[in-house]
C-alpha cells in the first residue's frame, strides 16, 4: 500500500505499538508498507535487530526488526509462545481426565488439581487480560466446560467410594465424548485465532520521498495522526542515546514517541559493523 499522497504533509505520523508503548513515524519518510516479510533474505549472522535484505523497487535494502532494535520483545514471539502454551493446556486436560479414570479404576489417590483455578490453564485464564474482542469471545466459551471438567473429580470419586465404580466409569466416558471434546475444540479455535493473528508488516522507508532507504518490520500499525508542530515536545530529559525525536502530545488524547529514523538507522547499522 502506497503512502505517497501523504508526503506533502510532514506533520503527520503513522503510529504503532510495541508492548504498552506507542510510537510514531513521520509519514514523509514512508514509501509504502507491505506483507513481504516472507520474501526477506535472512542474514547468516545473528545480529540483534537485523533481519536481512529485501529486493524492493530494484534496490537491495536492509531490513530491521523495530521491536528488537528498540530493546522490546516482539509481539509475535509472545503470541507464538501463547500458542505453544495452549497446546500444553490441551494435553494437560487430556492427562487430567486419564488420571481421574486411573484413580476410579485402581483406587489410587487422585493428585491432580480439583479447583479449576489451580491448574496451569486456570491460573493463566483467570489472570489473562486482552483487548482483542475476538479472542475474548473465544475465551468466554471455555470457562463453563473447564469448570465442569474439574467438578468431575469430586462427583465421580464420591460415586466410586459409594460402591458405584461402573457408573462412575460410564459417566466419565460420556464426559470424554462431550465436555472434554468441547474444551479441546475451543482451545483449538483459540490456537487457530492466535496463529492467524500473526501478520508482520514491512514498512519501506525513504529519506527523499523517492529512493528506498531501509525497511523495518512491525507487528502492527495504528492510525495516521495529524498533529500541530507545537505538539512536539523535544524533552531535554529524553536519553540522547535513544532514537527518539520527542514526545507528541496529541489533542485527541493519543500521545506517542516520535522515532528519529536517522538515529535508528545509525544505531542499527552500528551493530552490523560491530559484528562484522
């Protein structure tokens, strides 16, 4: 997508978030952005923040990871870690039900958490916060079957203690085919949703409005915000080593740190030179 029509106004910024921090890039430095992440030719050396090279408009440009270059964690890494956690939660509940079945048939003590808030998934579920409405909708579907699965321990073990082992086994088999399957299916939906949310964006940058300069990878982009020049506070307190021009206090209430791309590029290139 091209942003050429925005280059006439150098008091506009494209915003993006990294963790809890909001940053901005002057749109006069933006040629375009694309989903060409998979086309990047990766570098052989593992240099912090440096991804590799991209053939953009017949120019081989360097590509930098914005989050890593700014000493932040990549959002997509956190999402990927969460996908792996969800896989673990799925297997943990299969193991939980199998352990309950073993206790019913063998008479051995059941040692898995009975409280749905005490298993690893429950501890995560009841502390996890998200503003993603789609993910929140899926998470809302999981509380009831999760609570019901954990309630089976007391119910079926009491039934077994009362001499109704065969009935307890039959009821557990039914719950495996219904409640457990529902729980695992919703966790599958959550995994798919998270995996589909990972779409790194490549931002192509320029110095003169025409010639490719370098590109950076972002996990998300926000809005293009117009701001008056006086809204930029250069703040003497800003660390001179940080690639930041200043702090934009936007009248709409959306404030952000404006990146100094020349300094960003200088620092990113210095790491390559040092590694070389």
